C-alpha cells in the first residue's frame, strides 16, 4: 500500500511540508492500525507455524516531505505484535497520531495486561503498564528500500519516444481510449522494425489492457520484452 500526505510549503520552490519526523511521528496510530489490518488479510504461509501462517510480506510505503522539504519514500510494517493486537481487538487508534489506545474490557472482550519498556528521566530501563495509551512507535518496524540509479528501465517504450496516456488524469483533460492503443503500437502510419517491441513495453498501456479484460496474463509481457532487449 502506498499513500501520500504531500503539502506544498508555499515557497514556490517545489518543496513540501515535513510532517513526519522524530519530534512528531513516522506513521500515525491510524496508519499503523490500517497496516496491521492489511497484514492480517495477507499473512505469509509457514509450515513451521501451528496456525499455518506467520507474519506478513505486506508493506506500507509513505510518500512525504523530508526535513529538507524534498519528496521522499519511507517503507514500514506493523510488527507481529501489532497484527495480533489488532486481530484480538486489544487496541484502537487515538486522535493523537503518536499514541495508540488500549481498549477497555467489555462483555465478550478480554483485554490482557499490556506493558512496554522505556528509559525514564533517571536513565533507568523501566516497565510500564500500557493502559490507557502507549507510544505507537512500539508497534512499528522501519524497512529499507532503494531505487535503481543506472541501467535500462524495465518499460522501454520511451526509447522510441512512445508514451501511452497516464490513467486517472481525466481532471486535466487526459483520457485513455481504444484509439490510443492503435496509435501506440503503430497500426496506422509507418512502423519501424522495433516499434512493436517497444510499444507494448509501457506500464500504462499494460494496465489499460488488463482493465479491458480482453487479454489473459497480460503482465507476462514486460518480462518477455525486457528479455528481448
């Protein structure tokens, strides 16, 4: 899952507001709760687990402003503990983004004692009861990520100067239509020997074809044409 909270800082320089940092939060309590819900829906099979599942490979990525005002990507997961607490209805997001609430016990809902450890004002490592609330950072796992900086791109239509219209741009007058497919693959007009190869190596074209439902296994195309290159 990828979501953004980009907000222009008003300087006119293309920089954005930094909302997520060490003095505020990295993922809000509601974000962590939602991540844990999706991870519970997509658990990883494991033959070594009594339940047949352990953890999840579901990742949450945030596109937000960094401390320099640049747009950056950060990747996270909710911990296995968070997954279990959400599944057992033990926690609820707070209106304070940095705090997670522990639910009250009620008929049909058993809430065990929840503790967390922290360094107090005297430098001692102490254990505290998490009720009624505790820092959401205890449920968060920070992941590493990276982007390719050199080498050929996977979707190589741009090598022939081809670009299929981007989806979800109706508000600015850009739409995807059947006639754009003909234009992309060169049905009309002169066609180079390699145009057919590069034309279908376009992410937006492939997602459009998939949405039409006229082809099966359309996503095998990128691998085929990358190897062809």
